C-alpha cells in the first residue's frame, strides 16, 4: 500500500492547487497523479520512505519550494533538474551519498539547499552553477572533498 487513503487531497483535473503536502504517509513512491497538478509551487513530501521521484513530475514547471526531508534518497533525483524555478530545496535527513552535479548545475535559481544529516562525502564543482545560492546547509555529513575556488 502506498499510504494513500480517502484523505488524498488531489482530484484529477483540479490543476489549480499551488501547495501540496503529503507528509507522514509512509509513501514508498509518489503517485504519478501528482504530475497533473501543474500549478504546484510548494510540494512537501517529507517524513516518508521515498527513494526516488517519478520522471512524470517534470511537468511541475512552477515548483519553487520542494521539501524531500526525512526520506530514504541515496542520490538527488534527476527530475529535480527539470524544475527551473526551484528556490528552496530540502533534502535533509536522507541517505544521500552525493550531491548529483548534473542536477545542481540546473538549479540556477535555488537560494537555499538544505542537505544536513546525510552521508555526503564531497561537494561537487558543479555547485558553482547554482548562481543564486545564498544558504548551503551541509551539517552532519562526511565531507572530505571541497572544490577549489
């Protein structure tokens, strides 16, 4: 069971919601139906058991704030690179081993990246592509490699 029940907040065809929250649902996957709520600006999927995001979510082009905190991601999902307006990305308390450079370089509008409490060992040089980054949270990781400059 995906943890979705009668309280599921989305109805097909109601693509007007700007904020969607699916916390504490024990989700192991994200319902593809979510990709139909194309006006979503704030998506909170924290406190689940997610390891990946479906590529169908690439339709959420308006997304500005994404909270994937307290899940089971080992790598940044590649679909994150399809969200050109992301300003805030929370991936704290996961099992991240790295910050996927090919994703970071596409997050040029991201101002805050919170990746505290993971297993990240290196900061990739592609982080320089995050031109708007103001706050980078990397506490409680295993970082041994920091790019020069």
